[in-house]
């Protein structure tokens, strides 16, 4: 293990406290390993989401959500910069599948580790492992660390 190094760490951020903790983990591990952190937030939307046909309204909604997601990523960037950790981030908009987008992003970044929370902001407190975390653990092509 001592020779193994993480070079590219991906962290998935949904604005939940646990995902912020995941970002803190990612940054401190990256500092130790001299790795880069790539942070991703996926904004999912449906045409049917309340907007009943108004494309302009939907676009406005999605833009707003993406701005909020960008703020979560910016706050992670601030922490990374304080620690002198290389950092990049992306907001991804999708109509389909959040875990799939996280996994694609991780592959794109040649990630050797994905860090995320066990739960996020949309689930029930009772559930031990959220559906996004569960799908990423199941399907990712690299190790996944889930933070509790
Ligand atoms: N849209 C997203 N973009 C980026 N990361 C996400 C997103 N959704 C979840 N995550 C990551 O997955 C972790 C677990 O969240 P998950 O969504 O699986 O649980 P949940 O919200 O409690 O339940 P649910 O299955 O209802 O969504 C979060 O802490 C975060 O790291
Ligand atoms: Mg969720």
C-alpha cells in the first residue's frame, strides 16, 4: 500500500453536509498524496418538473439550479486553494441518471478514487446508503470511499 498513490480524486457534491465532508476528506487526502481533486455536481431535471411545456421556464429553473451547484463547488475550491491542492470542477446537467454522470466524469478524469457521502440531501434519514452512492459503489470502475 505504501507505494500506491492516488493521483486523481473525484468528489461528488450535492450540497448536503455529508458531501461537504466528503469534499474535506478529498482535499486533505489529496494534499497528503499530492493528488488533484475534481469535484462534480449533477443537476437533474425533467421536462415534466412542474413546468408543463414552458421550455423558457424550465431553462430558467435549470440555470438557477446550476448556479446553486456552482456555489457548492466554489466553496470546495476555496478550501482546496487554502491547502494548495490542485482543483477543478464541473456542473453537469442531465435529464437521466445522476450516478451514470458521476461515473462518466470520473472515467474522464482518470480518477483512481471517488469520494462521496453515504447519504445526500434528497433521501430519507433512515436509509443507510442513498441510491446515488449505492449505484456509484456498484458500477464505478475505481475504488469508492463513502463518508459517514
Ligand atoms: N446530484 C448529485 N451530484 C453530485 N453528487 C451527488 C448527487 N447526488 C448525490 N451525490 C453524492 O452521493 C452522496 C449520497 O447521496 P444519495 O443521493 O445517494 O443519498 P440521498 O440523497 O440521501 O438519497 P436518494 O437516494 O433519495 O437520493 C452525496 O453525499 C453526494 O456525495
Ligand atoms: Mg440524493
